[in-house]
């Protein structure tokens, strides 16, 4: 997963949410300089459990920018 930060500031990259709205993982949360970043994910939740195939939503927030996108997990 790749995120582009246009300006220095708060950077809360993808957090995965299942279809029921439960937060299942936080990939990264913090402040980054402007640039392009890649986040690796091992298909596990925050407790280390394998996630089931299905539809998940992730959210990217950076300054005024806030976007939610859908991803499909297939093994």
C-alpha cells in the first residue's frame, strides 16, 4: 500500500475497517515529512490474527486531506 503526503504534518495512513465498521488494524500513525511512503501489511489484524477474505475499507488522513477507499482481500 502506498501513500503520498503532499505536505509535512499529521499522517494517519490506512487503518483497516471491516464491513461491520470494526477497526481491525492500524498500519501506521504519526507525523511524516512530505513524500511517498509504502506500508507493508501481512494480512493480519492488530492482534496478529489472519483476516478473512472479504471487503475492507481503509482511511488515509493527512492535514485537510481525508479519504476512505475499499479493498478486497483474497488469498
